[in-house]
C-alpha cells in the first residue's frame, strides 16, 4: 500500500514538473536569444568531462 501511495505522489510531482516546464520555462527559452542546440552540446561536453 505504501508503495502505491509513493508512486502516486511521484506521478503527481512529475506531472507538476512537466506542466511547469511547458507553461513557464519553455516559453521563456523560446523568447530568449539562446541557441539551445549549442547549449545542449556544451552541457553534454561538460558532463562527459566531469565523469
């Protein structure tokens, strides 16, 4: 029973996170002058250098 509740809570948190990204973060990024492809590549390179 506790596992079911934990999964339900996790699902709610994920749904909230996705909604926040869709409603707030993505529109801001789209309006900005950021080149998100380049940014993604830079983040991937940095991540691999840290691992």
